[in-house]
């Protein structure tokens, strides 16, 4: 054989390793943002947000942005008005979906607020930003609960890593989140699809509600017509936390109703009304031990631009 020709075996010997290297390199690049990387991106985002400087974080050329379920050009809204962050944020992450979740407190000059952020990170770059910001100015009537940004102290359970034997799998985290929402919807005293630790506490916009299970067993939330468009977009397996978006609708037709102890009460919702929320559930030993939520009043039956498969009653949430 002339030396001008090279056998196919020789060609493959040269080319295949190169192709394999490219594939491995591409795969690694696509999945290079592990938990530490994602949470570092979350820190960079907070720094950029507070400085009003997008150059301080790894944003993609095109960023999809919403604040309080309104889609707009990025950056805008509180990116222009934030002046201070208060206290220590809670950062959650899910390398399998590329989502980062942040609960924090901010000031806009003299206006305090509870802010929750979702970031979508793709190949190390932020491609999606979702804000829910609750301040006294955008509360509904009847007022959404809101605490004091300066005195709020987060349940330490929320940020702590959970020993592997006590964690919930992704399926278990989804089960408890949906069980919580199922219990909240048409609440009549029955606990559906979840369990609570006796000391499980919920914070809503920084306001503390103790003894979650006891509150549900009274049936006091019967005015909740539905908890819809549920989307648990982040499952932090190390911390055993499910972070979910959803809406609570109140039809406004309920007047007086009876609690499980036989006492009478009246619904505070006198007209159609919706709460928009991002809520997180800490699961340990197969039960909910802590809950943190940021939510706002919204027009009745409002939907999120992020909702891919809108529903009205029964569809279960699926992690993306």
C-alpha cells in the first residue's frame, strides 16, 4: 500500500478519541454547575441586584424576567429601587433542574419587603429570573400576613443539611408538598397526603404561625377554593426541601362556616380573590418540619407566565 493512503483503522484510531473527548467535554460543560456552583451564582445574583449592575453576575445574553407574575424586559422593577438587603438569606438549589431559590429581605429606600427569587442556570449562566416581592404597599384586602424584616428569625431547620437516612427522596418531597396543598384546599380538618412534626412552624412573609397541623385540623382555611398551577421547580435533596410556586383562589361565596370544634366563624374573603406564592417545605423523617412562604395578593385567577401546564383543581406538581 502506498504511504499516501491511511487505513480506516488508523483514521478511527485518531478520530474516535477526539470525538469522545468532545462529547465528554460538552456533557461536562452542560452539567458543570453543581450545588456549590449554583449557590455561588445565587450569591453573585444578589450582589448584582443590590448594586444594580448586571456585570456582577453571569447573565446570558437573553434573560427572561418576571416580578409578581408580570413579564418585562430585564432588568427592571425592584432592580432599580432596591437599596439594602437585611439579614442572612436562605439559598436553595437543585442541580438536576438547574434552579436556585433565594428567600431574603430587602429595603427600597424606606419600604421593607420580603423577596423570593428563582433563578434558572444553564451552563453556568442565568437564563431566567423570577421575583415575588411582598411589601405593605401590595398587600391584598383582607391583608396578607407580613412580619417585620428587622426582627424576623428564620427557622434554623430550613437551611440545615439533613443526614441521608432522614432525607426525603425527590418523590417524597413532591408527595409532601402536594399533600400540604391538598390539605390547604377545601380545608375541613383532614390531613391529606402528608404528616407534620408537632412543632412544625410556618412563616408567611416573615410572620410566624406555630402548630401547623393544629391549625389545619380546626378547618379554619375552608374558604380556600383551590390551590392550583402547582409547580415544585426546585428539590434541594441535601437540605430535603421542596420549593414550589402556586396560587390560592378564594371564590368569595362562603359566609359563615363551622370549625371542627363546633364553633362558628365567618370567611374574611367577601369577593373573588387570589394569593400568588412561592412556598418551601422542609421534610425530615417523612414529615414536614418547617415551612417558609412569600406571597402576595393578586387579581382573581391570575396565572404565572412560568406556568407550563395550567390547571384548576387536581393536577399534581412535577419537578422540571
